[in-house]
C-alpha cells in the first residue's frame, strides 16, 4: 500500500511539473522589470539605438503590421491600448529580432530561431503618447508551425515602439546627426526644383 501511494504521489508530481512547464512562458535572461523605463531608454540597455539608426538610414526595414485591434474610449478620444501582431522576415528586421531574443530571453527552440518568418503578438497600452508592451500578459511568438509564450520584457517596448524615443535619445545624449541616405538627398533636390 505504501508503494502504491509513493508511485501515485510521484506520478502526480510529474504530471503537475509537466503541466506547469507547458503553461509557462520562456523566461527572461536579463530582468529589467525593476529598472525605470527612462533609464532603460537613456542607457540603451536593450541595445536598439543602432537598429533605429539603421531604420533611419534605410538599411533596415521595420516589421510588417499584420493585425491590430485598438481600444478607444470614444471616436474622438485617444487610443488606450490594443493587441498587435508583427511579421518579421528576411527583408524586415528579423536579424535584429533574433539578437533581441538571444540577449533577453532564455534559449528558444532552434526551429524558432532559424525560421525565415516569425510573427510576434503583443498586448500594449498607450501612455504619454507612446505604446508600451504590457507587463502582465505573455507575448506570443509564432514560427515554424509552433507558438510559444515569452515572458514580457521592457526591451520589446523599446524594439517595437521606441522609434521616436530613440530619435530623442540620440539628441539628448549628444550623438552626431545621422548622414542622410543617398537617395533621400536626391528626393529633396527634386522637390526643391
């Protein structure tokens, strides 16, 4: 009778452990949850200034917005929050996303990290005219026919919604102005004629 209880107890514990692992999100490697957002941005703790500089230079393309639902208080009010899905591919920011995932989360399945297309879905709230990934809901990462949950992380806010913040950061910390892309100067000359 003791053996049966012991086996039943061990089996029950194993089932609970598997259920807990399946329901859990991939945890973070670098926990910045207690770091004030201003400090995360000003110190570029997510290492995304170069990404935004490359976007501004035309060397990088942003991910494609696949789907977005927004919540507003009324037709004339500001947006309060929503849920958005972004598609990253070979021609859009996928290498930058992979770097962000490697730096900030525990190891992800190899199939996810080598997929040619990755979809990322986040729930966000708008505060101070900036969207912020919410900290109380997991993020969904879909690739290679699989979906996994990621624990929320401040670097997702910086990466997905930080373009304006990092343009301001560039000025605040005294970084030199970015050179204009060659084709942007040609377009300016054409419009001034």
